[in-house]
C-alpha cells in the first residue's frame, strides 16, 4: 500500500550525520555497497565495472562542497572558504513523496519504525519514485530493473545473529570518524535526539515539505588561520623558559 | 530531466488519440460515414500504441498489471486505471459507428469525459512532482488537456474533409484550440523561465547560513543513474530554436492550413492531403514541445551535482 502511515510512526529510525567530523573518506559508501550487494533484495549491479565508463547503483554517496562566507576568499587555506564533505543517502522522510507516487505498492513506509523500503518483487522499474524524491536517494538497478534505496540495513539492525555492537547500519559501523549515528529520532531522550538538540541538527531542503527523519549536524564555527596565528608561540622567543631550558638558554646566550 | 523517447511517444500519441476519441464522442462527425469509421479505428490505434510505448521504459514490464492497484495515492496508477476504463465506452462507440453506422449518446459522452480524465491523470503524474518545479503548476494539466483537444480537432478536420463532417466548424474549432493550447504553453514556459528556484545548493546542504555553497567534487567521476535521468541539459540556444520550431510546426502551420481549407470549403483528395499535412505538422510540433517539456525541466537533485 503506497499511502503513508495514517498516524505518526511510534519509532522514527534514522541517521544523524555530523558534517563537522566527516573527513570524506568514502568508507561508508564502500561499506554500504558491500553489505547491500549481498543483503536485502537483488545485488547492487554495476555496468561496465572494469571499463572506462563504470557506473552502478549505490545507496550512499559522499559529495564535497565548498562553502564561502560573505566576502570570503577562495585562496586555499589563506581564505575563509571551507570544504564540507557531505554523505547523502535516503532520509526516510515522514512525508515521503517517493512512496505515494508508486503505482504498484512496491514502495512503502513501515508503520512500526518509519523505514522506507521497496518490495522488489512488486517493483516495475518505472522510475517515478526517483523523480519524486528531491534528494536523489533512489537509484535504478539496471540489471534487475528495480529501484534500489537505503534500507537502513534492515537486515542488520534487527538481526539477532549479529553481535549487538553490529546491529547498526553498515555505514554507521564502519565510519572511522564517528560521523554517523543511528537511533530512534522519534524518542526525544534517545542519544541521537539529544545530539540533534545539542548541535542544532537540521533538515535538508525543508521547503520540499518531506519532513526528513535523518538529520545533519552543521560544521562547528571555524576560526580563520589569521585569527589563530598570534596564539602560536614563536620559535625565536625563549621568554618564560624554566628549569633546565632556562639554564640552557642562558648558557647558549653566553657562548 | 531526460527526455525518454518512449514517454514522448506515449504522451503525444495517446494525447492525439484521446483528443480524437473525445471529438467523436461529442457527435461532431457523421457516424455512418466511412471516414468517421476510420477515425474511430485511428483513435483506438493511437491510444493503444501510446499506452504500449509507455511500458517500453519499464525495468520489469511483465509486472505492469500491478500498476492498477495504487489509485488511492498514485497519479500513475490512476492513469493506468482510467485508460482501461475509458476503453469500454470508446469500444462501444466505435462498434456502434463501424458496425451499425450509429452514434450512441451515453457511451459517446461518457467516453469524451473519460478521455479528458485520462489525459488529466497523465498530466498530473508530472504536475504532482514538487521536485520538478517547472512541472509543479496547474498550468501543466491545462496544457496537456488543450493540446489533446487541439490534436483531436485537427485530426477530426482531416476526417471531416474526407466526408465525415462539417468542413467549416471542425477546422475552426481546431484553430480555436490550437491558439488556446499554444497561448497556455507560452504562459507555462514564461513561468518556468521566471522561476526562483525553490531549492538551492544552500538549502540542499543546510550550509547556507555559513555562506555560498558550490559543489567542489562529485561523489564519483563518471555519470550515474541520477545524472543521466535528472541531469539532462539542453543548450539554451538550441532550446530557443526548438521552441520556435515547435510553435511553428505545431501551431502556426496547422492553423494556417486549416484556415485556408475552411475558407475554401469542400471535400476531396486535395483538402484531405493538406489537412493530413497539417495534422502531421501538429504532431511533429507537439513532439518537439514534449521533448522540451522534459529536457528543460530542472530537478532539485541537481543541487547536489552542481547542475
């Protein structure tokens, strides 16, 4: 049924992505592809995988943006411009437009935990859900002819055969910078909700009216290099040296 | 947006077919004339070819029957359901004309209404998408309906000159709808050009309060499904040229030809040939218009891809 759940889902499972700590290593991208090509549904195919024009279905991708403040310069580290690495996957929206446009009932949002999924046995591969998603979270698998999307690793998070520490999405488990967090955003006392409240977590494209569950934590304000420069101790200065170094300083002065 | 050939064929041919079927349903052609019987067959053929073509872009066309199930929420599903329901009165009307030379008011009128509803559902597939701002306007269904009506009357004029009906009223109605369709389309296009983007790289990344956001690196060096499907771009100079080609071929040429034929009056081989040329020009023009409808529309996902 491609109507959205009539009541707010009791749980809102989703991700919180920290744009301050993401280093843009793409480990989550590779880990996602690895897990999901052997997990839920058909494999995530690639076309021309070893050729020049390689392309394929991925459920998570990292973009990199340059942000230039008002009046800022774009001259490497001297200017104010900064690079923000930006991982993007399905946001499991409360008002998911990809679900309601589906003509077959293949796309659905689970009423228990809010996860948006595709039933691949019902998908006709019309691609309308990918058009409806403003974020580009869905990609067609050209080999299977069905739509693929992030499942929030549904085959990990409830999987009791895994160690408890592994019952989180593959991207979260693998992130070496701890920039990805998984939890229930419907519970105001969950760790992710507290993180969002403390760091001012934000929605992507709120104007599209999709009410995304996933939140992004903005990069912390950064001091410019020029501003920090005067706090650096100068190498030539020996003022304030104590003990052995004060003695050495004096001795070397006398020689 | 990527202008898929199968979808352009589908929307243009089914639009023409539903337009012609609608005109036939309003009893504007003599049901006993051979020309009208041919018109019924052509309308059904155009609709069928269009609908079959729409299945051409599916990844799993063998499951297409499932698309009839979600009419509560999905315009694509509604369009599928309506297209099948509409076949019932259209087949009854066609059978009454072809086999018995009669016009049946109830199936005729019902068929005309359902044709309009089906075209409306088709247009709403696009108009309902907030992610494609150019399409997300009530003008989109108005354009689709007026183009279907214009195409229907242009085709009906061909059959009128072939002996099926009034050779002044039908061409004049065709001209009225041609003018209305292209005038509305002109407004639609002006709206698209004047649009202030709803979503920007700043809102897409949430980084707007730090500063201006520019894509530094795509996630990968080659194209992907999203950039192929949503990132289609057409050179501005070509778009303007194509728009003029669409307007001339799809609007000016058929209107002038039909006006001349209506002024001269009479039926026969020459008027039919000229009216057929007018219909072909109209279809070619609408084909280009539909190509631009996709090619010029920008999808919000391109905010993440620097497009």
